[in-house]
C-alpha cells in the first residue's frame, strides 16, 4: 500500500494509529480493509478463525491493519521506527484480575550464533524488541477467534529495574550455550526473560557449538508471569497490590536479584521460629500456608500484599521442614489433576510440564533440632533441572496417563517406582473426588516430588 495511514518511521504515529484498534474485534479489522474483495474476505474469515491454520492473529494485524507484507526478516517489524509489533492474549480471572494467557515469544535462539554476543544491549533479541507495540486482546474460549476484542494498545520498553534482571537472565542462557549445555536450558532457570521450547515436539532438536549433544529448539521469550505484570502495572496501572524488594535499581548493577534476596534472608539463618513469629508478628503456625510467605515478606521488608519481583518472575515460595537428620518430613505436593483432562494433554503442553519448566522456587528450609525446637535453617532458589524434567519426570507422567486411560486409578506410580516423582491422594477426605473416564469417581490425586529427591537437591545446592 503506497499511502499508509501512519508514518512508518515515527513511533508516535504508529502508536496513535494503533489506538484505533481499541474496542475493535479482529473481524472488524478484516471488514475495514479496503484492499480485499468480499469473496476474499469470506475466505480470510474461515482461514483466521481456524486455530489450526498458520495464520496468526498477529499476522492479521500486520497485513490488514498496518498493510505491510508478512516476512521473516530478523529486524523489528517497523524497522525505520525501531518498533516491534506484538499481539498477545489475556484472560480475566474469576476475581476480576487480568492475566496474560501465555508467554510472549520474541525470537528463535540461534545456538550457533547468539553466544557470540555477551552484551544483552547489543544482542539480536534486544535490538529487535527494545521498543514493542503491545496489543492485548481478550481471550474468551467460547468465542470465534475473529470475535476476540482488542482492549489495550501501548508502546512498551523495559524499565531500568527490569532491564538489569533481564540482562542477567540473558547471561544465564548464553553461559549455558558457551558451556556446551544448551540441552540443559530451562525456562525455569531465569526470572523475566526465558528460553521456551519452540518446536512441533520433543524431537525438534538443533546443533550447539560446544557439544555434540543436540538441544531442543528454543526461543527467547518474556514469561507469562512477566507479561501479566506488564499488563496490570505498566498498561492498566493497577499498582496497589505490589511492592518491590529492590528499592533502588542500582543494587542490581552489583548483585543479582537472587543474591540480594538471599543476603536479606541470611541474617535470620538458624534462628528459632517462635522468635521469628514474635519479631514479624505472624499469627500462624509454620504448618499454615500463609506462614512462610509472611515470614519471607517480613525478612524482605515488604508490606504490601504481593512481592513485585516474585510476581514478575513466577517465583513460588515453598516451605520445607527437615527432620534432625536432614531428611524432609514429607514429599512436596503440587495441584491435583483431573483424570478426564490429563489424558487429553501432550507432554510439552501438559500442566505438569508447564509448572515445572517455568516456575522458580524459593525454598524456605526449616529444621527440627528436637521435637519442640524448629529453626529457620536457610533459603535457596531452585528449579526443576531439565535433565530430570524430560527424562524421569516425563516417564512418570506418561505412565500416569497410560494407567488412567486403562482405568487403573489405584495403580498410579508409587514412590518406590521412581527416585524423583510419584502420585498419591491429595484430598480432604474419601468423598473429595474427580470423575473418571469410566463414569465413576476416584479420590483426587496429584504429583509429589519425593522427599529423598528434595534432600538431594538441597545438598547439591
């Protein structure tokens, strides 16, 4: 199109034009494109409404709103203005909170080239995505894709305090490539900038420069949790719930987020829990789910409801209570799964894979010195290692799905059958059940990380 309705080398013009998308559907965009015939429009409706088609809603906006041809060039979409276009979905939770539906994929990682640039600010991914035009649309599962409503449009660039953390995330990913361990990269390794799998299946493998082992194809991405924070904080301006641990971004020029958090917790190592309850005015026992979160907030000097960096990075706090001999008192449980739903999943799209591959954990480790004395032993950051995730954990998950399909609800993987993971009940009582594939009911169950495996991870740290 020769006469574009915006100035292609002006970021302000591009954003102002894009604001016309607010409160429009994708169907509206196609209806308003003067360059297509009614016959072609009908075909395009069918094409873009099909979730299996290769035509993404982002491509629809590129071609039928901004009127530029889709290409696979590596630079930003509006290269003259230095603006990258990103169209991404969000959902509304039952409590009214907004949440990004998925991570934002930025660009494929080229293992053979990307390691050569150690400076994130000079990297291909930053040069492409330093300034993004974010277009958020409301995902509603019962609607046709073309009927999704676009509600938020805004130019976005990384704030200084986020950029310092993202620089370190980039370094972690690049260092694994340089150390010949690209096959061990996990989205859970990092905080805001992730390295997500990007391929048809687990066989989408690529060569890496410093090892003969092939690694899964991955892409740089912004984590789902970070995209949710961008939406709520930077775009909708809902700030009242969040408080930052990092009061001055200069701190992050000297140490990482993890190092700073651990340094704030270390003064309380080996202190009696009863003393800490009194010091931080915590009204719960250590067994209460709220206790550990309130204790962490107290130590980190956070008053508001949510810890900002933890929300952005999908960091979950987990309490681990050790016996005097150092063995955890119990295995670590995760949310229950529905029998009728887990059988529909593929491994890379499963809830378990999503949880283990994207979540970072802050272990708050307590230890009993005797029956009556419990101390705060130490804290550590941890995520499920990729080598365990796509081998033994995957095997147990597949065995679980296979047995559920065979209606073997009382024969799911036991703790004696795996050094890492098992399945057992996680219910209030015998009447707390989920429907089964054969139309009956079975007690709710979930995956548990074995206590012995957790002990091993703590000792290796």
